[in-house]
């Protein structure tokens, strides 16, 4: 037995010693970032590796939009998945490290307000009503449905929503309450959307919000609430068609992939971008997100070709921006 | 005086009272044990029932996929095993040597006391703290990156206190006369350790090692911190073979490979929109549990076998 342990220690020493002498490593395309964009990028990576017969390796991690940009701006990854545009602070980080990037919207995510299927009184809601329900001033005060709208019953409101660290929370509060991250705190918050799905499906008086994919996979347990578009005054239900034609506003948002300009000089990264843009529409649909119009993917490739560096947002998010507007804008580092 | 002499009836009543208490405690004990057992039985049977349809060869041989029915745990179980290998290779020599030194060589003074208290405290440090430490030291300072090596060394740090403590316990259980007998015939301290102390302590050390590894294999937080991946559809390179990418791997290339581990795969599956992935998560949960249980079984077997060989 003692010989065994001697062998073990010898191996350990050898292992640590030999690590210094690294031989050539295979090229790996590294992607990290948002969990919202993850299903799309994962699907693309899966298909890409299949198409290339595993000659090119792709890895995808989940560390959140913010965590992803941290690694991206430290020059550790080739792509960063992001459920919101890059912020000013992150732009500065990237600039300091000399990391240049191209911003590519890849799909729409429709934030979906869901209610219990047995709920009979809620047909639609306006942004103003949602504000009354979710703003910080509502905390502890708005506890019954009829306090929001007198036409609704005298029943308790059960609220379910995204945790404060998520991009979903940030976007929802900005779109509904008017200020990012400003929300009442007395609701069931979870980073795991499946917890919210379970919560809403078990309580008639519940209301909650999360990404469209979680609703689309659970349509038997949930009902999507139509939200009145402030511009047209019409109540619109979240659906692929309504997101595509832009009527489901203001809760639909583009989600992004950022690619490092330096990485694009590698042929395999360029190939991956082309593969992504060509297959994004089909794969996006498969993972229950809403694809962008075909012109947007062509536009992205165009931007890659012209090396259009930077972001079109200037470091802060915008509500209700259309994809056409997005593609036309001038990007800045 | 009269009051102190009990009649037979009174004595019987006393005994009956004592026996009743005995029976009550036995019932409470069995009840508590039943709760513990029930929880584990429910947990395992729930996972088996939910995950049963995924127990196929494909599940073990497929990579992660966006389609639940095609998704497997190949990269996850290979990753978990390789990380455990690095963990064991790093933690066992360090932990055993430290334990032997503290028991056999170190002088009993306040410095040793301080070290002992610190080692015991280290065992209680939350694992995420080890992750943060490792991110700074292994991933960036030493430049190991998000690799199997970084993960293995991180978990090695995590279980080091467990191994040191169990080594010391095992050594303390060896009668002093063994040590004295060895010294009496002129053996040096090292010879005493080499031929007596370590072999006799081995069963206890091994138990500690395996319990440590069983804890490490289920760890998620420090591994996420140092950057394990969620989607990885290739395995670390096998030494001296040429991969699909046309690169021939060296002996130790696999330790620098990116990886994922079982707990991360399970976590990812539970948080996906498509409910079909819950089946995968349950099946993978069962596999992870089976891995831990079989590690414990190996520990028990080795302990039994080695104890048999020890003759004092």
C-alpha cells in the first residue's frame, strides 16, 4: 500500500512540473455571458460543431450578461452573450484593455406577463396599471386587485418576478415603472424562472413575468396577459408574430451577441459568425425565441465585413426600439 | 430507615418505569432514523422514477444538446472524474504529509496549537470562498485558466483539512507501544512512520480521502466561480492521440482543457424552459448520487480489507 502512495506523490510532482511545458493546444472558440441568450448560442454551437465534424471546438458558459462582459473585456472570450446592450462602465473596461467589438442583435426576447389560466377577470392590462402594481410605492399598500382597477375583484394579489440581479428585472422595471431596477420588494423573486412558472400555475390570483420561452414551454399551465401598446392603444398578446411586427411593445427587446474584433481575424471565428447569422432564424424559433427579420442577420454580417466597431446604444438601454432603427444607427466605441 | 426499604411491588414498578423510558427512547430513535431513511429513499426513488427513461447508453455517451432527448452527460461525468483525479493527486500527498508531520514530528507548543485550530477552522470555510481564492491564484496568478487543473487544485484545497484531520485521527488510534517498540529497536522517526505508522493508519486515511472526494464531487459553487462551462461538446484530449481537430495531445494536455462537471450540468438542466430537461436532471442526479455512493462503498471495502491485514 505504501508503494501506491509513493507512486501517487511522484505522479503529482511530475504533473505539476510538466504543466509548465505546454504543447500546442487546439483552437477553441470561447463564448460566455447571459443565460437568456444561452439557448440560442448553444444551439448554434451544437450545430456548428456537427457541421464541422468537431474539427473546431466551441464552448459556451453562463455567467450572466455582466459576468460575461467582465471576461470579454479581460480578453478571455471571443464572444459575449448579452441580454442588454453593453453599459458605459463595461465600454470603459473594454477600452482600457484594448478590446474592440462588434455588436450583433440576434433575436427578440418578449418579456411575458403571465397569469393563472383559471383567472377570469384579467383580459388585458395597461402599462399604467402595471406601474401601479409594481412601483416601489405599491409596497405593502397595493395588495388587492381592485386597488389597481376598480373593475377587478376584491381578491389578494400574488406577485412573482425576476430576481434583482437579472437583466429581465432591469428591463421590466424600466419598461413598466419607468426606471430601471425600481420595483416593489414584497413579491416572490427568483432567478430560476421555473420557480415562477410553478408559483403562477398554482395560484388563481397570481401574476408574474419572465422570458417568453418559459411561457411558450408551459402554455398549458399559464396564460399570457395582453399588454396595451401605449402608441396604438390596442391590447397585444405576446406571440412570435406580434413581436416580429413590432406591435408587442414595450416588453419586447432585442438580445445580443458581441464578438471581439481581434478574434474575427481567426478564420474559424469568422466562419462561426457566418454560420450563426445564417442559421439564427431557424434555431431561434426552435428554442422558442423570436427571430429578427432576415435583413437584420444580413446587416450583422455586413457590419462584420465592414468592421463596424462599437455599440449603437452609447452605454444605456432603450425601451421600445425597433430593429430597423437599430440597424441604421452609427456604432461608437 | 423504614422508608428506604422497598417492597417487591415497588421495585417492579421502578423497573417498569425504567423500561418504559427505554422503550420510548427506542421508539423515538427509530422514528428519527426512519425520517432520515425516508428522505433518502424518497429522493432516490423520485429521481429514478422521473429519470428512468433516460437511463440508456446514449445518455452516458452523448454531449449536451438543446434537445432533451438527445442530451447526455458525457462531458460532465468525464469532467467530474478527471477533476477528482487531479484533486486526489494533489490533496492526498499534501494532506497525509501534513497530518503525519503534525502528529509525529511537530513539537507541542503554541504555534502547533494555532495551526491545529486553523486547520479545523478551514474545514468550515464556505466553499465559495475557496472558489474566489482559486480564481485569483490558480486561474489568473498562475495562469492555469479555466481548466481541469484549476478546478482540481481548488477542490484539493477544499478537502485538505478533511484529509489532515482524518490522518491525524487515524495516527492517534495507533497504540503508543508500536511507536515505542519501533524506536526501541533503533528505528528513526522516519522509519517508524514509513514502516509502521502510515501503513497502520492507512485505512483511516483512506476513509478520510474518500469522504473528502465525495464532498468535492458534489461541489458547484467554487467550480462555477473559477469558470466551468455549461456547453462543451468535446472531451479533454487523451495523451498521445490525435483529436478531430488534427492536434496531437501531449501527456498532460488534458489538465489544461476546459470542462464541465455533473452538478453544473444538473443545475443547467433544472433551470431550462423546456420541462423535458427535468427528466435529464433527475437522471443525472441519480448518476451523481450513484458515483458518491460507490465511492463510499470503495472506502468501506478498502478499510475492511486493510484492517484485516493489520496484526499487532
